[in-house]
């Protein structure tokens, strides 16, 4: 597995490239989820999750973001996955 640790790479996130290029990152805490619950906005809170797609797909042209579970929708974690496409 190759880890791109280039310091010019917009932050501390490292992209891994190998034959299987999907790398999951299960998140069990979400600030947006907590705030939405506290202020009673769970009905519209899932809209905040769309920012993840915008961020990751503008981070680098070869990065694709996917997710099938979210805390905001009642799952026990968010299953973020990044895919490197050539």
C-alpha cells in the first residue's frame, strides 16, 4: 500500500492507493448530529451530510467519496469511504 504524505497535499489526510482502493472510516460521533438533535432539527439534518461529498470530490480530482450509513439517519455509525480513481 502506498501512502501519499506530500506536505503540499492540502492537510493531514493521506490518500492510499492499491488494487482495492476503497478505505472505510467508520465514524461514531458527528458534531452536526449532536447539534441537530439538541436544537430539534433532525428532520432537516441529513442535508448537512451532503457537504462531505462536496468537500471530498473537490479535494482532489481522483478522489470519490461514498457512504451508505449515517448517524443522522439513525445508523450506529457513518461509513465514509474514499476511492482513488485513475
